[in-house]
């Protein structure tokens, strides 16, 4: 029933969405606050294949943009692809007067779920639906099919679902679309936030493994690329997107393709990777975004998420490059050294297993956060379906992990702790020694392993029956009369719900 769509934002994601929707037969109106973006897509559309001719119209005036949809006499459908927070509020403020009952806005940005919920409430009296939808896979997927996680009014999402199913990525094995109704409120954006938290854990683990091979084992980029290819061919890391593109990055020489402007072209054929600085910033002002929100949420909802968190702290440290450079002179910490390895093949297998354990830990943390939030908020999110939509199109796609988790999560919809799943605990157990070995060897050689070591600790402390916190509890009772539970007491150990009544007067006044 949807014949037209208004895309807000003509950046790389919005432009690609415009082409994709035009390809699906929709008339696309597109507006951007930056006029040069509108010129760019208008130019591209006019030069493009016949199928896009007249299907994509760029607007510099937002009222004319909205009118182009209004004049059709149909309910208006919008797709926002702009920066979260104020920019989204600003644009909503500009179009609000022209919104009518039945209009639908999909917000495909990475928005904080509480803001999504606020906008849903704001638009409710107008009869307008605001759907917070995660869109994953970057601009390539935005053109060819992303992974989508829409959340909000169920009936409205169901109405648009046939279109989204056509647009979304498809699972290579089953052909199933990588989109589903996630749940009410801000659940769609919440699931995308957790996807991005997991993405952080995977990205950090991958770059740590890359550096262990490059700096520790002295392997060339091409050799490392072959290892990544090998890992992603079979076993537990099979068809892992980040490893696949990692292989591509390792092999990529500077050719005439470059960025099309001459930069990135090197007749001598150096590696593109050599041009890349170690500085990863968050967004323009480095202040907020999905990785930060996922850490906040793990803390707020009492879900352990150390791999996700430390991945982001590494990123923060990387972004503060000028400070790092100054501090390096003062601290004088040794640089990563070469590892003495007798059997390189065996070591690489140990590293593969460690990477898998850390990937799986990241998945556990992200999924447990979704489970917790879903229970708290009453969203009823189906974790099996989350795995389904992450099977293609998105950044964390990892076929072997999905194959393992999806059937179990589809059966056990109540599960809160992924480590209680037999297959997960088996794999964490079986790869524990490898993870430990890599952390030990890397620590000796001063390699950077924030995520690998956080995953090791996570696996350890999440499964311990007696943590050093015994002493922490005593200290807190000493200085603050926090009170403690006693070992072996029914109701207090195990399955303690409340703090026990016991307080010891360590230092009578
Ligand atoms: C995706 C990505 C994407 C994300 C960027 C980095 O699923 O396609 O998660 O949405 O925005 O990869 O974003 P940050 O700089 O905010 O982490």
C-alpha cells in the first residue's frame, strides 16, 4: 500500500536507502539540511539507470518536501536517517505542523531508546506513529539490504513489514528476511544499541588479535588476512562478517580505485592499512552514542558487560591521541614485544579459540542486557528473533554463533542468562584455557588485550562460587554497617534475595 516515502537525510545511509526504496518501486522524496547532499543525490539519480529516473526527487525546502508526499493524498511514510538527539528533534519540530493522523515515521538512526519513547508519546495525540528502528550494516547494506529492528506500535510495524521484508537483508541459508517486529516503545532502538555494544566487543577483540599476530608474531598483513579468511571459513567463527572484512582490509593495496580522488592511490602499491591512524572517535563531538548507552544500561540494569565496556574505553583512549602521545613519554611503558612461539600453527589455533571465547562473551553480555531490559520494561522481546535478524546484513553476523543460539533461544523464551545454555557453557569452558593462555602470553609481551582479558575475567567471575568480594563485603560492613549474608544459611546462600541482617561491630564506638 505504500507508494511513496520521504527520506530525511541524504548522507551516505539516507542516499543509499533512497536508491533501495526507488528500486522497490516507491516514489522517493529526499531532503537534507545540507544542500550539497541534496545536489549530490539529485545528480546521482539523474545519471543513474533508467529505473531511478524520476523516482528520486531531492528537496532543499522541507515544506516542499513534506508537501510532495501530502499532495498524493495518502498517509505519509517517512524514514529518518539523521543524527540522533537534537537534530532529530529539530527536524521533527519542522515537519510536525504538516503531519496528519495515520502518518508514520521510521527513525533509522542510532537513537537513545528513551528519546524514541518520548517522541512516540509526543506524536500520539496527533495519531502519528514514531517507530524506532535499528538499521545495521553501514551504507553498503543500506543499499543492498540491511538488518532491521523496528519497535513501537505493533499494528503500524506490521503494516509496513511487507515493505521492510523486501528491503532487508536475507539469511543466505533460508532466505528469511532479517527484520522482525521487536516490541513496543523503544525496544527496536534498544536492540540496535545492544547490537552495537556487541559490535564493540567483537571489534576490539578482532583488533587485539590482529595486533598479536602483527606485532607479537611478526606476521605480514597478507598472512594475517589469510588467517582471518581461514577462521571465517569453518568452525566456531564461520562466516563472521568482521573477520571477513578484516581479511579484505589486510590484503588491500592502494590501487587506482582508492577513494576516487587520488588519495589512497600508490603506484608503489603500499597497503591502505598503513595509512590508517589508531584513532577511533565516537561521533563529531565524541560525547554520546550506542556504545556509551550500552555501558550505561549494563550498569543501570545490573548486567555484567565488561567486554563491551572495556572495548569502548579502549576506543576512548584511542580517540585521545594527543594526550596518549604526551603520557607515553612520562609513563614510559614498554611497547608490545615479539612473542617467542615454538609452534606457530598451534598458537594461532589457541588465538582463534580465545577470539571465539571473547566473541561469545560479547554476545552473552549483549543478549543478557536485552533480556533484562525486556523483562523490566515488559517488551516481550524474542531473543531468537534477534539472532534471526542478525544473520545477514549487520555488523555482528556470525553464522556459527547464530546456528548455535537461535534454536535454543527460540525454544526458551524466558532465559535471562545465556551462560546457562548448555552449548554456551560448554564452549566457554572448552575455550577457557586458550583464552587464559593468550592473556598470559600477551601480558608477558606487553600486548594490548583489553577485551580478551575482560572476557577472561568475565567468564571467571560470572561462574565463581566464592569471589574475593567476601572481603569487600566485610570491609563495607566495617565502615558502613552494610550487613552481610552468612554462608550456608537458607534464604541467604545461595539465591540470596535480600541482604542478610548480620552486622558485626568491628570497632565498637
Ligand atoms: C551498524 C553500525 C553503525 C554504527 C557505526 C559506528 O550496525 O551498521 O553499528 O550503526 O553507527 O558502526 O557508530 P558509533 O561511532 O556511534 O559507534
